[in-house]
C-alpha cells in the first residue's frame, strides 16, 4: 500500500547548512528544495570553518547568507564553537545539516538543537569513522562501503542512523572514484533525510530511528485486525 507523504509544515523549517569543502551535498539539498514544493524546509544560512570552501560560493550564488568562523581566528576551541553558534543563531535555524563539515562539535553546541543536527558520512557506520573514511575503507580492502546519514550526538560519527546505503568497491578504484560514487548516493539520501526531519517525521527510540510518514496511514507490515489471517 503506498504511503501518503507527511503533511508539509505550514512555515518552512529554517535550515542551516555547515560545509568545509566543495559543497556538492549542499547543492543537492538546494536542488531538492527547489524541485519539491512539499519539502518543508528552506536553507537560511550556510556556515563554514574555511573562508575558501567552495560550498560558500554555491550559497552566495543561491543568494543565501554565509558565515565563516575559522578555528585559527579564535583563542581556543570553546570560544570558536560559541562564536559559531552565536553567528548561526542570528539566523534562527531550527535544523542544522552538516554537509561535509570537518570539525567536531561538542555537546555544548548540540544542546542548542537537540536531535536536530544531522550529518552525512562517507562510510557504512560504525565502520570507518573520522575524516579519512573513504581512504581507510579502500586501504582495508572492503568490498562494500557506502554512506550513512545520522543524527549527531556528542561522539564522533556515532549518533542514531537515519539512512544508509551501500556502494560496491570496484577493482582499480581510487579514493576519488569511490568517493564520487558515494557522493552520488549522499546527494539522494541526505535531502530525503532532511525532508523527514523538517516534517517532524523522525521518531527516536534510543539509537533506533523510525520514519513516521503519516500516523494515520496503516503500516503495510502490521496485520489489519479486521482482516482474516
Ligand atoms: C561528503 O562525502 C561527506 O560525507 C564527507 O565530506 C564530503 C563532502 O562533500 N564528510 C565527512 O567525511 C565527515 N566525516 P561535499 O563538500 O562535496 O558535499
């Protein structure tokens, strides 16, 4: 039985996106929002720890305000993180998307958006956490890797998993070729997960995340008590 889509929030949910690199995931999110009147979210600010991040150019091209907070410009990490949070708060975001943001955020930052910070990581977590996930998977010789979209908690690449998809490693793959195929999957998975978050459709039970698309729609896997078994 096809499920109805979740009801669209009346006012689009305000989304901040954090990038450190080229921002292809940011672009995929912007494109998905543009293409889907039912998306239920809008990107109100793009932040980065790197003034030269390509993602910032994508934001400017889309007319979205940007903020840059470089760790090197702050006296220490807590001050940097507090500054970043204050800059973002100017734009009143309700959801934070980490789209290739390569700095670790602590519980102090995350407390501002409980269960509302989402990250995409280029491996099948819990395998290959950290900043070198694709290279480490290749070096290990795995035949399957992939990407994981997860809610962010205070441990690195650890929070409850929203979506995962496998990508096969091919003979002769380089880090670039493999990462490119993983990113193509991320470009689909991350916007889909952000849409669910914007619709308030992610139900958390410990580490387990369930997408509740419409509470009135029967789950096709649950037997109807009125039907003979
Ligand atoms: C993405 O593949 C993302 O999963 C990865 O950085 C890439 C950013 O690409 N993130 C991490 O490795 C975080 N640990 P993009 O800038 O083109 O979106």
